[in-house]
């Protein structure tokens, strides 16, 4: 597909970045609203956890399938279908009479979000060929992700306090409808529709395997460690993924062609994308808990404590492309992971039971705000650099799946570490909880250090576009 002129591309980027904002914001809004949901529907902590987990499992399990379906059926069509499903499920959530209905609605929301996210990222890859323009576009995506987390926390608190928790679901309906109307006007309906059949066996085994693996990780985190049930789910998920690998070697039109996974740069980039989220996603959760449970902030205050970090993300992300052009992809990526490791380590060591936001969280969070866009943009660039136009959905599905499972794995591991240390020191609650959060963040810093070491390996593309491949910068 020939990229459209700069003007239409700017409009399409604004639309796709707004979709990223909506998906991140939705997760944060619901997390803030969960206590009110429990009071209204009479649900205990286990039931409440599955209001969030059902979304994560469906989202993580279907990203890969969503990317391939977008390649085959058309990216705009799948994008609109995902937004429509997200809006319908959000309406069902807003009307849910009980916890079970709400969990079901959240699972369907995850399905819609997976298809919309995979198609949106594939459209970005098609609109912005590999090079400086794509780097800037990915920077805008990263900025919207950082902003979405803060807006979700703030809006979640305000809407829940003023209108009740159901209003948070109706906000999704409104925003998804607006984005769908804009998509009809802005996006080219001719994108996608790659040749080839559909690998039904691969789709079923991959989706079921990833879903069961996500269920095992999330369930193990909720139970405080592995149980017979989560081990069974994890074992079944891994078995299905092995079946999927065998199916792909024999399928006429495989969901993930083996030649794609044979690329060392793609494999390493996806591992690094997962490691980035293994550190970053739990960090937001742990900082919010520390601010509320140890320092005594309200839920809204805990969310606003992440505002300085998000403002730094918004400031640095659009400039990441310029940094890549000046110092190179390898060095920018390694710098990002070094800053991520240093910021997480600093944060862990700064936590005290009797500290304050300014003395413990503020300074290291600013460093983490600079690290986040560097690692997110560079891993996305490296993971999608070699994707042909017919593979954009596949590339977006792979890297999004890696990030999602890195987030789920990181949350499961780091929360288990924090819980283990907290329970061991139960006699002094604030000190014990601080020790738990510190141990979890130190574990996250170790993941970031591993990623920094791996990013030095010379398997990533040294450059991502030749001059003849570059298109005019739309900015």
C-alpha cells in the first residue's frame, strides 16, 4: 500500500493513538472502580479480581489471532469490528445485574480490545513505513499509553464518586462510538486482505494455549502462588502451544509462518518487549499500593502520584525517533533498559515505611518516565522492522502478545514476591508491606538488567530504513 499524503496520515495517527489511549484508560478506570463494584454487587475479592482478569486473559489470548484476521479480512474492517464489540460489551457491563454477568462482559471486552489493538497497530505500520516517520508515530503511541494510565485513574475516581461505577462502562461506549465514526471517515478500507487461507487449527490451539497460560499466571498471582488448578491450566496451555508449533510446520497457510519466527531479530525483539512490560506494568501497580497502603493516600491520590511519571513520558515519547536517528536503535534501546533498571532500583531502595511522595517516589519516577518510551518504542521498532505489508497484522499481534504476557507474568511474579515478604513480617504492617514492595521492585530491576544485557547483542537491525524507503515526514 502506498502511504497516503501527510495530512491524512496525521488524522489517522490521531485516531489510532486515541484508540491506544482508550484501551489503556479502560484498564485503569475499571481498577479504580472495583471497590465500588464489590459494594454494589456484593462480590468478594476473588470475584472482583476476575472482573480485571477476564479482560486480561481474553486480551492476551486473542491478540495473535486478531492480527492475522486483520491481515486477511482488512485492517479497517477488523478495527471497526473490535471497537463495536468493545462498545457492546461495555454497555452489557454497565447494565450487569451481578458479578458473573460483569465478568462475562469484561471477557468480551477483552476480545474486542484484542482485535481493535492488533488492527490499530497494523494500520500504523502500514501508514508509516520503517524509518523516522514510524519512530515518531510509535512515540505518539507510547505517549498516549502513559497519558491513558493517568486519565483512567483520575476519571475512574471522579466518575465513580459522582455517577457511580456503571458510568465508567458507559464512557467506553461513548468513546468507542466516536472513534468508530472517525475511523469510517479517516481510514482507507483497502488496507489488508492478504492472500492465503485461514489456519483454523493453528488459531484454535494458539488462542486456547495462550488463554490457558494467561489463566494460570493470573490465577497463580491471585492465589499467592501455584495451585493444582493453575498448574493444570499452565500445563495444558504449554501443551497446546507445542501442538500449535507442530501444526504451523504443516499448515498450508500458517497463522505464524515458521520463516517469520526463524528471524533472530524478531525473536529477540519480542523477548525484550516482554521483559520491558515484566518490569513496567507491575511497577505502576506496586507504586499505587505503596502510596495508598503505606503512605495513606486515597485511591485517587495514589493514581495522581503517577502523574509526574506520565508527564515525562508524554514529553519524551515524541522525541524518541530523533534520539534513535542520532545514536542508533541499539544504543537507544540499551540506554532505555539501563535507565529502567536504574530507576526501578532507585525506587526500591528509596521506599521507607514513614516516607513521603516527594522523598521516595517522585525522583525515581521521573527517571522511569524517561525510560518507558525509550524501551517501548525501540522494542516495537525492532519487532516490526522486517514485516512485509501482508505481515503487519501478524507482526503487531506478536509484539502485542509479548507485551501482554510480559505484563501478566511480571504482575504474577512480582506480586507473589511482595506478598511473600509482607506475610513473613506481619507484625509491623507498614514496614512489612514496604519490605515486600522493595523486594518486588528489586526483582523487576533484575528483569530490566537482563534486558539491557540482551539488547547489546548484535542481532537487532542496525538500521531500519534506507533513504529510498523513507517517506516525507508528516510532522
